[in-house]
C-alpha cells in the first residue's frame, strides 16, 4: 500500500480534525490507521418538525410498491436491482419498483413492466413525488458500504420502512433507530431471496424522527463541528499554519 505513508502523514501531522459521519466508517478506517482516533460527527441536515407521512399499508391484492432513492450506479446496487426486477417479472410477483432518481442500465429497466423511473429530483420536490406514488417501503440495494446516506434520511422523513444489507452506515443507522429490516450479505447474489424478503416486510411507523439540525447537533458550529478556535470578528481572517508535506520519489 504505497499510498498509506503519505495518508498517515496527512492525518497525523497536517489535520487538526479527523472526523467521520458514522461509527461504521471509523471502524473501517481504524483497520488501516491504528494510531489515529476518529471522532464521530453525523452530517447535519435541514431541521424538520417531524414527518407527516402516515405508513402506507398494503390492501389485499395490491402490489408492494418499493421506493429506491438517489443516483443508483453499480456500487449502489443497480445490477442487483435489475436482477430483482427481472425475477419479480418472471415469477409474476406482486412487486413494483419505483426509482426516484437516476439509474444506469436505463434501457434494460425500460423493458420491464414492473419498474418506474421518475428521473432526477430536487429535495424540494421529492416528498411530493413520494406522495404521488404511494410506496409502502424503501429499499437500499447498495453493495458497497455507505458512509452516511442522505437518502436514508429522506426515507425516514417519508415514513418508508428501509430494507438494506447489514453493513455500512445504513445498517448502523437502522440499528440505532430500531426501525427497518436488514438482509444478510449473501443475499446480494440471490435476487429471488431479496424479493421474498421484500414481500415479507410489513411496514410500521417510525416512532420519532431524529433531530439532525445544525443548531441541535453543533450549537457552537465552528468549535463543535470543525474543532477550530472561534474567530473574534467576522471581518478578521484566521490563518492556521500547517506543517509541510514531504514525499519521496
């Protein structure tokens, strides 16, 4: 790992603050940077007065509508999602996948009758879109560990019970809330079992929405989040002297 000495030098000598947005990220980094302590600082988000979405319960004979949020590329599980949609169509399972955002393999998804792609969205419009499509649960098919996931926060605000694989920050956040369903990693290669798990998921309401606002998480923002000294005057620039980096070639 030729990159590691330089990264060690950066993190140890040149960084005043070493923070990550979730405990799972800290544990992964600790495997490579043994002598460095990472502080856990969740991302702050726009304040909310609580979600107003009721849990959308399936009626008898109604297909399960599954929301997938964000830009879904290979590392976010686009291939797995395509295989799930194909399996559901082949077995005539009562599942409809609604993708709120962008996905690769677009041409292949368009051939499937059980997939809807709404296209890219703005955060100001996503909740209106979610209400229009009346999904029952959300699914996070990422096959690479997430470091936080703002789209999980959207699912929480929309009261869409999340289903995800048991790794990364999404898993950790779901466990913290006690709300959601986690799948074994082996199911990443078994789309038929993923579909069975989705169909057996019964949504229930999120008891209370966490407060992610900047004011709540980091009242003294400069000090609490960036761990920098307070600036005495907003018109007075502050300069921080950092040691030079040295590299060998």
